[in-house]
C-alpha cells in the first residue's frame, strides 16, 4: 500500500469495476508491485505459510462441521463415523487436527523471527500487538476445537481450563457458569464452544487483514534491520516474494503431510480416543503441546490466582515488548549479547514445554519454577538492561550494502552453534529426567507389525484369524460398536467378499423396532448393522464384571499407549513408530502371570498382569493355547492369537490406514517435485537480485 | 448465556438412600453434573478429622462444621478438586481422605485441603437428613 495505485486494467469490464471499486488496484499495489526488502531470508516466508494454514483450517473446518454433531452424547461417535464413512473423512480430520499443530509451529517460528530481528520496534508496534491478538485468538480457537471430539482429554482439558477463570476474585464463579451454561462442563458447554470455534477463525481472518494492512503501511522489517532507502534496496513482491513464499509453503507442506499421512496421532493424546466420562479423571491431564510452556508456568506457581496471572501474563507481556526493549538497533544480528540471550530464551521455552508434559512432582516443580523466573526475567530484566549496556556492532548503511557485504562474511555459523548448544543442553537435561521417569514400569516389548512403516499393509490372514479370535473369545464381554459388518468387505480390510460379509452378519441377532405393534423384535444381522454389544449399557457391563466395565474395542489400539520418554519420542518422529497401542494390547494379552511378584498385592477378584498399569486387572487371562482353531495351519498359541487379534483391532481402529499410507506416498512424490520446481523457478527469478 | 430453564430444572434436589453404604465405604452420586461423595466414615477417620488443630489448616474449618450433628459418620462433599476441577480419588493420599491425581492435592477425612496447590476445602453441598438413612441433596 504505497500510495494510490496507478494500475489500469486493460479489459473494459475490469475498467468498469475498477472505476467503481478499485479493488484490483488495491490487490495490485499490495501484492504485485509492493516493494519488499531484497535481503529477506526464508524465515520471512512464514507469514505466507500462516495465511495458507488459516485457509486450510477454515476450508477443512467448514466441511467437517457439515458432518459433526455438537451434542454430548453424539459428538464422539459423529467424529468417529466421519473418519470411517465420509469420503476422505479421515483425510479431512487429519488435515484439521494436524493443521492446528502446524499452525502453531508456524506461528512460533514467525514470533521468534520477529523477536530475533526486532520486528516489533518503531514503527511496527501496532503490527506486533495485532500479531499478539491473533495469537491469543488462535489459542482460544485451538482449545475450543480440541474440546469438540468430546474425548476424555477434551472433557478434562475443558474442565481444567474453564476452572482457571474461577481464580478471578468476586466474579470468577459467575464467569465459569457463563462458560459452562450449567453447573459443570456438559452439553451446553459443548454447544457454545462449537459456535465460538466456528466464529473465531473468521475474527482471526479479520485481524490478519489488519495485520497485513499495518505491515504494508510500515513496510517489512528485514534481517539487517535498516529501512529501505532507495529502489535498489527492494524488489517487487511479485514475482520475487510470491515465488519464494510458494517454495517455503511447499517445504512446509512436506512436514505437514508427514504428520497427516504417516503419524496423524503423534501430536495427540491416546486418552482422547476414550469417550468423555465426567466420573473419571484421567491420571495425567496434559494440554496440547502448544500450550505446554504456559501450562508449566501455571503449575509452577503454588498459589492458584498467582498461577493464572502468571500464565496469562506470560502472553500479555509480549504486548509491551516494543517498550521493554528500547535498543535502537533492531536486528540481533548486530547485537552480540541480545543474540545469545535470545537463544537461551528459546531453550527456556522448549524446556518449559517439556516440563508442562511431566507430572507435577519433585524435580520437575523446582525446574519449572527456575525456568518461569528465567522466562519473565528475559522480558523484564535482560531486554531493558541490554538496551542500556550493550554495544551493538555497526549496522550497514543500506540494504544493498548488506547484501553486497554478505558474500564475504557469514554470520550463520555463530547462530547454528547457539542452536546446537541449546538443543544439546535440553537433550541432556531431558535425558536425566526421563531416565528417572521410566524406572519401575514395564515397557511392552516392541513387535514387528505388518502394518507399520510408510508402506505397511494389514496381513489379510491375520485380520481374518483375529476376527475369529474376537468373535469366539473377546466378544463375550467386549463390544466393537463402531465396526459394521459391511466394513469386513471393504478395501484394506480382512478381504472378505460382500456375500461373505452378509453371511457373517446373518449369524448375529440384532435388535430392531419398534414394529407396527410397537414392540422391539430381533432379526438376523444385515451388512449395514454394527457389531452388537454384549451388554445393554455400561451399568450392566459393570455389574456383570465385578465393577469394571470391559471397554469397547473399536478404538482400543488408538486409545491405549505408553510413555516412550525422552529421547525416544524424537526418534519416533523419524522412524514413524506409532505402534504403542498395538504393542501394549498384545503385551497385555500375554502379560498374565500366575505367580504374583513380591511387593505387589492383588485385591480379591483381580488378576496380576505385568503390563497393566498398577498390575491388578479385573479381566481374567482370556487366551490359552489351542483355544481357538485356525483353518489355515497357523500355530494356535497365545502369542499368535495376541498378534492376530491385535492386528484385527488395529484395523478396526483405523479401517482406512492402507488408503492413508498409499495416498501419502503419492502426495509426497507430488510435493517433492513441486518444491523442486518452485526452488529452481525462484533461483531464476532472483538471479539478478542477489 | 446463563443456564437455561431445563438445566436449572434438572438441578432440582435429589434424595439418596444411605442404608446400603457400609462403614468405611463411600458412594458417588451425581447432582447438577457434579460428583458428590458420600462417605460412611469409620471411627478412626472421625477421630483423625477432629484431632487436627484447626488453626493450622490452610482453609481453617472444624470437622463439626462440615457434617450434621448427630450424623457425624456421614461426610457429604462435592468431589471436585478446588484447584482446577479434577475428581479426587477417595481413600487415597496421606490423610485418609481424598487425593487428586491431576496436580497432587490431598484432602483429609473431612474433605479439608491438607497439602498441594488447591486453595480451599472440598465444598459441602446443601443437604439435610430426611430420615436417619436418607438425605436430600440440594
């Protein structure tokens, strides 16, 4: 927005519009001829990446909302059926859920870039504050979105976060009642969160427009922090910035697609595959990863009100950054001390995030307190102090000078050393902690699964045998309520024909009705029916099983997990290991032991299981050798049964897994080619500008 | 945005029959979507709750003020941790009372906060005895 545009469209129809609404001129001056500093690096592409992510989130979200039911009794099921039955529903859901995380990845990089290069300084204060408002809106939107699937973590996350407001003196309780629409988190809460979750992204889009407007008034900052003086300092937005942003977006999409297609549940919590239960608190409530540093600050302050103030203060303090840091030099590139403290600050944030995910006890609490002090000290002590005592290096006269000088000296090694040091430090601190945490719990042994890895497929034989084991053993107590008989004939499943699935269904009795006389009746199952549950309701299941209701098995391999600890969770990202659930289920089935080890007491009516948390399980040993006959000559051992039924349960938890991995491979080939194309086009476009 | 009429109507008082709850046992009922713990306390639990120096508690309140006189064995509290709203587990922790698994708050056999980040005791809901073995909550 560099003054009135002199753009004149050549097409008479466009001229007609332009005279009445100069929107084309606005677009032209904002996104085509708009001068952008020629020394911008790739950290500046995250603005475009964020706009792209906002678009993706709104688009996928609108379609998801068409299939979602915002009701406490139906929400969980509607999300599950959306994933199973809607065309590419699994893709939409993964894109939206992973997209939220990717949105935050991008926004954190974007914010840290602003922090490092001093993009909040005069004349960009309003631009920065608008950015903080967008970030706050994003946090609210992300939180409410996480509540919508109505799993255990959704419900209890909502309970904990809404209770934060009860800390406010005098009006706290009434605010919480307003948020809930009742006496506790329940159906009215879900409804209002759904409404707000739909509204807020459009508010974000509105503030983004203001953000871009403010940006185009003050102009972009740049890595050297000197304002453009002559035309030699800038290049036109299109094609230079456009093509560079396209390349940045393509690279970011590679990371995004890695999660969507290969590890969609890596960033989520297994507990959220358990439907919300207001009567049971999960043993360990953890918010989504992007809130963890603030959650750590909340927990490290022992007073409730002070903790809440600390948590919100940690975000609000960003608004005052332009005045806390009064240094004249913008870019940390020329501020030797500020640069080092910046990387320490990044390490503090990462460590706080790690602590936010740990149980609030012992060393973690003390470390959390120390790091909370460090976090605030960076803003309240370090930055104000540095602006007075630091002696910055000389800043180049102009951007073109900086670009010319760049060929000689490079400052990157310094930065990368700092990153390496920060990472190494956090790795070391983390490994000490996790070594303590993993003591005393039995880790399920890893297995070789046919469905693991980027090209994994279900072993059809194992699926068919597993179905037999489920039908003859597990089904007497456990339901499989999200799986329909028709699924047995679908691609990527056990490989039965439609007729075989129909025959299988007809062996079941299904309750239907009411008929004309108003009575319920039983009839033979049809392919469209779902596996009938062995008990009429949860209370009946509980009463028949000594107080412990046998869980539904449809999602069990996704709803169970175990802690991988540090550094395994980082290794898992690269190896695509995500079979914690299957490993746990298979280990549990084989983990029954008659001899109870010393020091473990098993109450009456429970059984010892090596891998069950707490070791006392209500389920008696379900499988023994030779119990189920196999027609295909596979060994009839407990180990084989466990493997087969776990494979079957993995399929029932995610029937479209094969389609997901197959499409993922195609998308990756496309994205790599696209990114390559963009890279070489960008090189060509920028050939004269470097 | 305050609770609608049906929500308020559903929050009407409920009656709970105490006769099946043996000494040392406790039951959990839901009222207004909140879990209410009703504990049939043992002699030991009552004595422990009364032996404490009330002034030394983070949220000073005597056990007598938290139960109905003549029905000292019955403790009725809202089972929602006053820290951030998780549900504490009964018969756990160091004080023969409740333990919250979320952030480690511990309550004693009178539902009073003894340790951890929670600022206040477990609240006692409005209730009265309609007979010796039946209470009305609300």
